[in-house]
């Protein structure tokens, strides 16, 4: 009998998070190495620093990460 694990979605909402985004992504990637039924979504609110590029570079060889960049009206709008 094959065990089917439920998929877990992890969402990071960020804007101008260049100093912390790498640690966040690496933490999720470590979790993925132990529990590979994860989808990871990064929602960037049109950062003006290097957040989007850094996230893209770190996750370029993954297939469980999706990165979106669009203007929002604050953190609660981005989460929705």
C-alpha cells in the first residue's frame, strides 16, 4: 500500500526583503528535502531592491517554487 501525503502550500509574501529572503527560501527548501509534498509560492509586491532577482536565482533549479511579482495594496491584499 502506497502512502499518499497531503500537499502543503507555503506562501511567502514579501516586498523589499533582500536581506532576509534567502534565509526564508533556504528554510523552505530544507523542509522540502524532508517532506517533498510541498508547493512554495513567493508573492513579491514589486520590490525596488534585489528581492525578486535573488529569489529567482536561488529557486531557478526547483520545480516546486512559483514566484509572482505584482503590485498590491499592502500585506493583507498580497496574502489574499
